[in-house]
C-alpha cells in the first residue's frame, strides 16, 4: 500500500480493495463554497469523493454553518445560474479538481406537507364557524340558528368533504418532489384559502341567503357535477401517485388507466386541475353565490398558469408526448 | 425603446408610480416543478427558480425591446407624443382657467372631459404589455372608452412594452378609479383643493414622463428631461398621494349618506359590497404601497442618474 501524489494537484490514493483486486484508484476532489453575492469564501471542503452528490455536500456545509440547513441552500456553478439538484453527482459536473460552488440562501423553509395541512384545515374549520352561526358574525338573534334551506346544508357537506379529501390526500396520496418551500408562502397561501373560505361561507350561511333560481333541479345538476369532478380529481391523484414509486423522483408521461375518469388524460395534461375547476363551478351553480364564482375564476387562472407550465415541461422532456393534449381544457386551453 | 421597465412616472400620485413597484404580485406566478406528480391546487412554488425566472424575463424583455419593429416604434412615438400633447393641453387649460376665474372652483368641471379622454386613453398602456400571463384587464366602460377598444386590439397583437400587465394594470386602474369612481361620481368634492393638488401633480408628472418616452424612442434624450423625470417625483409623488388621499377622505361622508355603488343583501347572487368600506381599505392600502414605490423610484434614480450599482435584495 502506497501513496502517490501527482503534480496536477489531484490527490490520488492507492488503496487496497479486497473485493475487486489488489488496488483501487480513488480521486479526491476539493470543494470550495463561495457566497453568490459577495464572493466571500464560506467553506472549504477537502477530501470529497467525486461520486459525492450535491445533497452530501449540503450536509457537509451545514456542519460548518448550522443555521443554513440543507433545504435552505441553493448551490450553483454560476452565481446567476440555475440551482444544482440534490441528485447531481460532483463527478458529472463541469468542475476541475477544485469545484467552486456558489451559495445562495433561500430563506427560511417550511415543508410542503405542513403548508398543505395548514391551508386546508383552515377553510374546513372556518366554514363550519359560519355554518353554525357562531356569535359575532350575523347578529345576536341568529346565533346558533340553522338555515331553513336544504341547499345550505348540502353546501356545507360538499365544502367540508372537499377539504377533508384534500387533507387525506396530503397525508396519504401525494408524493412531493420538493420537500420544502419558502416560509412566506404559508402566509400568502393561508390568506388566500382562509380569506376566500370566510367570504364564501359568510354569504352561503347568511340568514338572508337566497336559494338558487331554478330550485331543486339546479341543485341536483350542480351536485352531480361536483361529485363527478371530485371522483375524477381523486382518480387522477391516485393515477399520478402510481406513476411514481415511493421515494423516487422519476418522471413519466401519465396515461389513461382502466378508470374512466383518467381517460381525460387523452385530452389534457393536467386533468386534476380540470376536475378541480369543475368541482368549484358545480359548487358555484349549487349555491348561486357570486363570491364562489369569483373564487373559481381566480383558482382557474392560477391553475391554468401551472398547467401551461407543466405542459411545457412535459413537451420539453418527452419527445413522444401525445400531440392531442392541451394543458387544462380539452382542445381549448 | 419604448417604456423602461419601471414604466413609472417621475412623480405624481401613488397611481403614477405604482407601476414602478417591485411586484408584490397577489398570485404566485411561478410554475410547478416538472413532474411534481402530486402538486395540488394550491400555491406550488419552485422557490429556487423564482428569482431566476424573473431575471430572465427582464432580460428577455430587454431583448424584445431591441427588436422593436419600425411600425411599433412609429406607433409608440405617436402615442407618447399624443399623450404629452394631451397633458399639455390639460395643463394649459388649467392655468388659463385659474387666470381667468381666479379660483379653482369649477376647474374640475371645465377640464374633466379632456382629463377623462386622456386618462382613459392611457388604458392602452395595459395592452402594450406582453400577455404571457394571459391576464387581460377588463375596465369600466365610459363614453370615450369605446374609441380605444379598437386600438387596444391592435396593441394586444404588438405586446412590446416590458412592464408586466399586472403592474401597469394596477397603475392605470388606480388612475381610472380616482377619475371616474371618485371625482366624477361624487360631485360635491369636485371643488375641493385636494383635487387641484393631485391634478397638478399628475399633469406635471405625465408631461415629463411622456416626453421622456418620446425622446427615448427617438434616441435623442435631452439630459434635462431625464433629470426632470427622475427628480420631480421626489416632490410630486407625495403631493399627488396627499391630494388623492384627501379627496377620498372628503368623499367619505357623501358615500356613506347615499350608499352609492353598494349592493345589499338579500339578492339573487348572494353577494354584498359596501363602497364606503372599500374606500377605507383603498386609503389604508396606500400605507404599504407608497413607501415601496417611492423607494423603488429613489433606487432607480440613483442607478440612472448617478450610475450606482445597486445590489437588489434577494427574494
């Protein structure tokens, strides 16, 4: 067993490997981490294996700077470039024997699961406050009274079911490719969801609520739309979950399965969004409440933006992507 | 060429500089990460790429600007000259009125038609923006708006100015709001001094701004116009904001008394709206917005006039 140092600056160790043969060559790389803005040298790691992933480097970096846990770190080859992925291997990157990585602090992070649970639990709870007409909302004589309209009770069931479904999906169905998001998102998201929930619930459960113009017919039709879209949305989530094995981050083109609700994949890249919009339109027709319609519109706008983005990345990643598919609305959008 | 990214006035009311604001966009516009199989209908944000995408959008916008066709340049030049002329006409009308009558009472009435014409004409600006976000700004109808609908269709096809639809939309809509929803609709306040305050601020601002754009388009920008644009706002912006706030404040009693623009329950669509509280909230919204825009313009000023390199704070 001997040591050999080459003048190129790479440290090479000849180390015996009893499995593969007498000697096994390992290259060792050095990594320096600089601040992307100030170019200040933050950390120098020597004796890093070339097969090390960015995730491992992040862990090493956290040891010297514990306030920057790995989820907060953005490491990149160029100060203004794209962030490197956790799975990227050092060896495969265009670096020399000393890799220079630039660090940017992403700010406090919070896990997706936490955000989702908080933003969905809020509307569930808030709507029920209005449904049961707790004091200080409507006026003393209405406290804890109940609406005489069937549709109001139905709406409560639908709304609650929707958010319970979302909570359960967050816990048991979804597989997230990112672990965390910036902390400020939770405030933004919760304001949106909780605010709209309160606004809708206020009018639907108001003592002066006016039931739909076309009566039971309208409610039945709307309920059918709502239920179908909820089932559809759930089917898509399950199909997407089955597309990706647990713990992996592989990406595949989703295709229709035996479940008829997934046949929408033939026409649309993101049928989960399509069904979601459909659910809210159903709910709006059922309650005939303008704030619900506005909420659907805002949600539709946002989901269209996401769907277009995802559609574009599908097209970029897969050459054989089905050409008939549109992002969110079949044939149109 | 065309508007600069900040598309902000050199001064004037909050609405004038609003487009300069760093976009505190209400909707998260970052797209989902590719293949995030379980991304649900809530704010999905790829935190790492948020800043990069905005930066690249700006770079793309600069590139777009350079590629402005001849026709677009001619049109924009005409538009900016027309707006400069329009605001000059307004300014002259105001000065003449004051010289003749010696009072500001009745001033608004005499200039309102011109004001509405040119302010509403500014709606065009919304549609000079790239329409990637697909958000079109539906605005109030008014007598003169019909004339500009045809022009807006033309503008949609062009999409040459780099400012985002959202930012410009906010700016234009707040102007429209002040002119149509407050000053026009609430007659008793038209003789208030605060109206003159913001009118003067807007007029000087817009003349400087549009002549700045005109000369930039013609690649022949006299230094004093640039100087004016980046210095007048220091005084004019607070003055304009003061004028606007005082006007809204003066309007409050009338709104409460008449219950105008309000919808009460019960009604078929189960919605209600109280214009009085809406005005209060609008006034309150100046508190977070005004400093942001003001300091943004100050930073722009340091960058443009003094060549300082400003390191933007990370998102």
